[in-house]
C-alpha cells in the first residue's frame, strides 16, 4: 500500500476513535446532566431510629438537599445492630446517586473491623460525601442522683465494678468506646446496656430509670438538662460545650479522656464522578446553610464540614486509631 494511502487510513481510524470518545464523553455528561431524573426521589438512609441526633441532623439538611437537587429526598430509618442494618442496606444499593446515607463513627468505622460482627461491608464499600459535625460524649445521671460530681461517680464505679448500668447505642458504638476509655484510664467499670436502635431508645430507658447512667452526646442531653431531667457531670472534649457552659470537661476533673461521635454522609462506592460532585455540592450547601448551622448550634453542635476527599482521609485515620482499642469493646464469649 502506498505511503499516502497508509497515512490517510490511519488518520481515518484515529478520527473515528476520537469521535467515539467524544460520543462517550458526551453520553457521560448527559447522564450527569440528567441526575437526578425528574420525578425520581433520593433515599437518605438513617441507620438509627427517629428522634435521635443522627435522624434530627438528616431531617435538617433534607429540605435544602431537595431544593439543590430538584427532587424529593426521603429520610428512611433502618435501625438495629448498632447501625449495621442501615449501613448494609446503604452499601448494597446501586451506586447511582439515588441512595445515600448518614454515616457515624465509631459504628460505621468499627463494625467491619471485628470479624464477629459479620459485616458485609468495609470502609471501601462507602464513598464519603461530606462530614457535618463532631458531637462530644457526655456522662449524665438522674437529677436526684447522690453523685454530684464526675469524680464521685467514677470513684463509686471503681469501688464497686459493674454495680451501675450505663447506656450505649449498641455494641462498639461511640458510647461503648467511651466506657472502655473510662475503664482503661480510671479503673471505673460500668455494666453497659446496649440499645441498638439508637439514642432515643437509650434516652427513653434512662428517663424510665431502667439504667443508672446515660452515656450520650451533647446533642442528646441539651434539652434534657434544660428540662431538669438529667444532670450532666462531664463532657469528653478539650473545651466546654457551648450549650453546657456549666458542665466541666473530663480534663478539668482530672481525667485525660476525649471521645465523641463524628457524623457525615456517604453513598455506595462507585458513584459516577459527575453525580458525586453534584451530591457533594448539594450537601455542602445544606450543611453550611446558616439556618441549619444555627439549629445544630441550638442542639449544642458546632458544624465541622469536610468535603468528600477530606472526610475519606479522616475516616481512614479513625480506622487506624480504633484498631488499637478494639479489643476493649469486643464481645466476650
């Protein structure tokens, strides 16, 4: 074949290939432009029962997500197994953007690390979209409790191990880890009672005096304190919580312990990039919306937004840290 014809043929093939690439790119862009399709709603899975802090935060961002995305966003509660049921449903969903979920650590980070939990997902099963808040852990007792200070409570629990019950929102959740940290640092040992449906279930049990100590987050106890239904003895953070200005930190009471729950939003891994960008942008708008920020502040929470990439990196760092203390909260045979 003459050289001129070879060059012409090669050019034709190259043109066809480039045209095909352009068509594929255009199709991808069109698919992104079509998301979300008109009339097709997005499910936002909350792995705990309604009324708790995770559910409340999701319902605050819901209307702004609907406005930004131009479609209905339905909050669906799937409580149980310390969040594992909801996380399983989230990661099993098709990664098309129509299913996202609230993700909170330690539960979402730790459950796949313990083989005994039988989790069907790993950290790589999630595509983080954005972090919303860090909610410090607190210790509270009944208003008529004989224990007026954190030191009095912990000394009693140290003198008589497991003589007092304390709530958690499930095995290997933030509250469970906090109790383990307290035991490791102070020698005070409580008998954990796991309420796997979430904070609202644990709070109900505490209000009914079925548990002695409420281990919860700042957002769970702010209203209880105002209503005189709980006495918070300590906050597990470096600085006092703005909504609980009179409550000392653990550090102020002489205990170097910090603990809390980190909450954000994720999708099943494998989202198309363009769809992920749309969801991330909508979530950022919702999380940083002044009205949402103020309502979170009213709950005692300071918004601490991270984008999807930074949230993913933060998540990986948490995984490394929790691996070191996991033996303290693993179920004993």
